[in-house]
C-alpha cells in the first residue's frame, strides 16, 4: 500500500493525532478480544502478561456501581450525577483543541477545574467555543475509598504499584496513586506516550467508544528518544489503506534543543489497532507506546500497575530517565545523588529509593500470602500455579532490588547506596 508522507520539525508545529487520519473498521482491528470471565489469573498471565501482548476484555464492568450510577439510560456520561456527588473534587483537564500533541499534564495544555465546573462546561456553551476539554487523571479511588465505584477484575489484581501506595498512605502526607477516572467528549485524545514506569495499564469503558493505536514495545525506539520520551511530532502519516505501516519521521532543526544529537531519519513502525466499547477493557502491555481517540463521549476507569511479570521495566525506564537527567546537568550536579533522585522523582513519580521500597513490600506481602491464602485455589493444579507464580514474583522482586543497587553504584559510586538510605533488602520467602 502507498504511504503518504509528511515531514515537519518536531517542535513549533501543530500536529493532529495520527488516529484522526485513520479510517478504522472492525476488520482492521488487530487487538484480540476475550470475555473476561473466560480467563483465570493464571491464564491471563500466560497468554498476555508474560508475553506482553494487548487484549480487549469484554464484560469487564459487570456489577460495577459506577457503570450504573454514573451513566444515563441512553449510555451517556451522567454529568449531573457526577457534579452532585463529586462536584468539589479538583481534577486536571487538558484542552485537546489547543495542544493535543502534548496533552496529559503538559502545562501549556492543562489546568485544574472542579468536577462541577467541568460538568457545567460540558452542558453549557463552553463546547461551542471550540474547546475540547478532557478530564484526565482523576484519582477517584484514593479520594473516595468508601464509595467503591468498581472492583479490579481478578486477572488484573496482582498490583505491586498501587499496593505500595496504599501501604504508604498512612505514613506520608503525599503519596502517589495510579488509579484514575477519565471523562471526555467525542474527539478528545490522549497523544502518543508510554505509561509511567513502562507499567502495564488497563482502561475500562463505563460508556462510549475508544480507538487505540498501539506500537509494540519491540518498536519503541522508532517512536521515542534516548530518554524514552515520545518524539513530539514523530508520528506523521498513516496510509488510508488498512494495514499499512505507520511512517515515523524525525528531523532535528535549529529550534530543537537536541539538534545535532539526532539526525534526520525515517522508520516504519507497525502499530496494532483496537477499539473498546461500553463495558470493555483494553489491556496495554509494558513499553507499548499508544494514542487514544474518543469516538463518542467516554467515561472510563484506568489503572497503571506493576507485578512480577513487568517490574524490571520500571528499572529500565528509571535508568533511561536518570541518564537523560544527568546529561542535562553540569558534572558536579550530575554526581549529586540526592539532587538526581529529586529530579528523577519529579520525572517518573518515584526515585530509586521508592523502587526498592516497592519491591521489598511486594516481596514481604508475597512471602506471607502463602499462609494467608492456603486452600483458596479451586484445584490442586491452580494452587500449584499460584505457588509457582508467588516464587517467581519473589525472585523478580529481589532482582529488582539488586538492579537498583547496581544502578546506584555504577552511577554514583558504591557509597551512594548508604547515602540514599537504600540498605540491604529485607525480602525473604
């Protein structure tokens, strides 16, 4: 198939989402689909988590309170109900019409609003102004733990990351959370990105339809820079013919701070396309860059998470971030471990100390879970699978701790481990 080609500088150019130029049909969807109730946790690990493959899980929101309380009878987001119940919550809102390529929490495109204000914009004259506001990263579960809007499906429940934040919540004033609600009108987008820490993510639609474009992790170098950030303006054109590869063009120019570092190049990535409808959940594997467009008004629940199948990806991304951070500092500051950890935490949401604590907590909980959950498995075979996975998770947790120790020593010297208060692992089991 013939490909159209658009070449532009990565900065200073307003670029539409790749998905806006795509004519997707059901026949073009490459992401497989499975009923969620047909998969045990062990089957999900074997088929999707460990091989790092995406899947759409149908029937994922059955029994969720939010699927009924937050959605109207005709399948639209119930804005009056959300405003009445949670109107005072302050949430980040991105204007996709102004800066869709940056999206997310980019300062130029994002501002904070109360949920009631956002609902008023949606229901009032604001949408006629040309704005396309997308409510993102609403940490609803952390703000309203008593509400129980939904439950995490069993195949997705092995979650080191949010377990860690839950354990920390009573110990510190501010801790992270990677459980979100998203709400946006038709045409709202999330631009090309890979998820925090190269984590897994899942997105479940309470209502509406999303189109996904996912670039396999094996092709991430074609759409990201050395710090694993997406190339702004890097995705340029996709053939109107179904199944054609995505053309990725990169050009460094005088307005690019990395000019001279990256020369002009052109590559082809082969993205997978997927569509998630009401009640469906799309699983995004680790390291897969992706873009999302809401074809209708969409209300969704999104989680990022780590476990024994992908935890080493977090160290990989922190290592890339740390190298990029140090490259932008003078030699004296680049050798300052404390400063670099502060900058890493600002960039990745965690620093090396937090990664160690996360892995140690995961190991400790899984060391205890054998006794706590003995006899719960439906069959002896299932019990054996879970015990094997518990042991593998412990091995990965210890490996992650050792990897962080090695990275700190190689980057800052052996003494950095003690300076950063990242002592010997307490993992046992």
